[in-house]
């Protein structure tokens, strides 16, 4: 199953979205907006936009995962919109009768979601300076 959502991803409700009745292992990975960007600047938020057929790209990734490992189910959720530090960007979940397949499928899914061609991102940085004795955050 694949989902493209604009609302926050709720970790508590996700487990019930993946079939696991025959699985001995269910692996979840949440990608989260981190404060420190690769450029050594402090990230305040990231804007993610879907361009083109994002659902088809997600379905293709899920198909690759399903064909590559012995799995019961796969769940991919990708979020769009403006996300603040600490918010969940995406989820990859895999259920399998064995842990090796679940972990490897999840690892592959993480790598593929990072390389999606139909998702663009724009980072906004916090520039912390002191004015009048207090910090002032400006977006660049």
C-alpha cells in the first residue's frame, strides 16, 4: 500500500495499516526533518512538493520491494507540504515471516524514497543573530 499525504503521519495508527497476521517481523522506518542541514546551517523547515505522478512512482517502489524479498506486506507513506524540524517526512514499513527480509526491504525502500524524482524539497534555514539582547530568527 502507498499513500501520499499532507497531514502529519501518526506513528500510533500506522501499525494497523500493515498486514502482519503471518509475520514474525515488522520493521518501520520514519524519516524525520533534522535540525542540522548538510551545509552546516540550521534548518527551520523543509517544503516538500509532489510534481508529476508521485503515486505511480510510490507504487513502482513498492512493487520493487515486494518482488525483491519474502514479504507479507509493504507500506510506503510520503508527506508533502511544509514540515518543521522533528516532523515525519516518510515511512517505510515491511512485514515478513523473517527479520532479514523485513530489514533489507525496509533499507531498500528508504534508499529509493530519498531518490524520488517526483518530490522536490526546499530547505529553509534559521539565521540566529542577537538584536536588542535577544535572538532573532530569520528565514533564508
